């Protein structure tokens, strides 16, 4: 058996260009499978996180701001828009509305004002039902005392604080990544907005957009259990100057985009597998026919037909294995290094898959690629089995 493997290594060494081509083909195939799978899983995780984090059945925003809100929820875009806070009372008085909680979006200037560029969101801890359920009671109390909640990609200092306008504020809680602009948002108690605006003025670092500190950007609405969303939307639409966004429409859009991504991924992987098989088949067919003298020598030396096919299979398994493992490693490495760029450019909620998710993808990429090579070789060897090179026994 030891001599058998030595023979395989010598064969690979003697034909380095061919071996390199086979390894490179397996490398590319494995890389694309792993990288593409992690991309798809990241989009799936991001969309699920956004859907889970929505919390509200309806979101009321100023008329014409629906697209901006979708950009905040579904991408890494930041935005700000405002309406008079008197709208809040009208919403709360609307039949079918169980809860209504206001939020105010403050888009800061670049990182000169803070530890990093952020979107500041003022919320009402007393009426909120979208973020506080994810927090412990003690953290909610901290929020009421000037602490902040930070998104998943906010760099918190070692002492669990964050700097804004020369003020060091404690961090009450950090949210898990969602792949949207919520990851680079900081949530504060709305009562802290006047003080924050004053601090920005004193620091000489403004917040984009002059606003009335009592203005609101959006109202998160929870519909009463026995009410139909469509009926409540119709009632809310009677209020002038507003636009109503339903969670179903946001989640539906996410699902549709995710489905399109899945289809594209399946087509891509399927095409690559077929293409990889064809390329490997052609390479093996050509090389096996070129190696007639070598294979004849092996038969003369006493190797059986099965042993010759096993030799070809083992050689292919080794080249495919080297390419598959290195491609899978490079796929995970490149995905890790390009994560921030992906999040900014993909235009879709994206959350980094965890280790438990990445490990099966890594294994599957290797397995699929390794199986493609030997299967191609076995089929190729079978196609020439009728020739005297292998058949003579």
C-alpha cells in the first residue's frame, strides 16, 4: 500500500502542470461553494434578524418617507425625517391601536463627533415595545438615567462606554447584528435629546438637520389582537401628512429578495458543479489517453484492471482534496476579510454567520468538490475500459 501511494505522488510530481490544473479547478469550485453559501446564509440570518427585531405591526412616518424608512430597515443607509409630535396623540386615539411608541432619528456628522459615525435614535422607554423586550429590567432603568443601547457594529470601549460630543456615556446593552443600519445606531431616551443637542453645540460638532427637540420621526404601532391590520391602516390613513408601513410589506419584500438570491445561488452552484465535472472529465479523458504507455506498463507489472482504476481514482482524490481543502479555507478567509465591504455594498440585511453555521458549509464545500473529481475520473476510466490498456487481463 505504501508503494501504491508513492506511485501516486511520483505521478503527480512528474506531471506538475496537469496536477496544478486539477488542483486549481477544485480550488475555485470549493471557494465559490463556500463563499456563496456563507453569503446566502448571511442574507438569510440578516433578514430573519430584521423581521424578528421589527416588533411593530405598523410604522407611521411622515408622508413620502416610506422609502427612507425601508432603507434604514433593509440596508445600511442612514436617514432622518420629522413630523409634529401631535400625530402621536391622534395615532393612540385611533381604534384598533393597542400600543404606540415614538422614535426620533438624529443623523450625526462623521466620526469627529463620536467614537464612530452613528445614527442616534431617540426612543421612549416607557412606551417602547420593540427594543426593551430584548433587554433586562436593570438595563431599561440605566437607559432612563442617561445610558445608551448600541447596535451590533458599534465599537464600545473596554469600560463599556461610548463617547458622543465629548461626553462619555455608559452602554446599557448591545444588540445582536441585524445587517441593517440598526447595527450602527445608538438608542437614547428621547428626554436626553435636548441635552445632546446642547452638547453638540458646545463641542462645535453639529447634528445634520435642525429639528425641534419635540419632533418625532416614526411611531411604532402594535395592533390590538382582534383587529385586522388592514382596517387599522385604513383608519390611520385618515390622519394628514403621514404614511403607514406594514411589517408584512417589509418582511414580504425581504422574503422576495431572499428567494431571488437563493435561486441565483442554486443556479450558480449548479452551473459550477456541471462545468467543473465537464472540465475535469475532459482533462482526465485527455490525460488517460495520453498515458497509454504508462498504464500499459502498470498492467505489464501485474496491476489488475481494478488496481489501475484505483490508482487513477487515488490520484484524482488527492488532487481534488488538496484543491477542495485549500479552496474552502480561502473561501472562509476571504469572506471574513471582506465582511465589512459586503455589508456596505450588498444592499440587503446581512449578518455574519456563526461558527456553528460556517463549519457545516466548510465541510459541505470540501465534500462536494472532492466527490466531483474522483467521480469524473471514475467515469473517464470506465469509458476507456474497453481498450486493451486496461482490459487485458
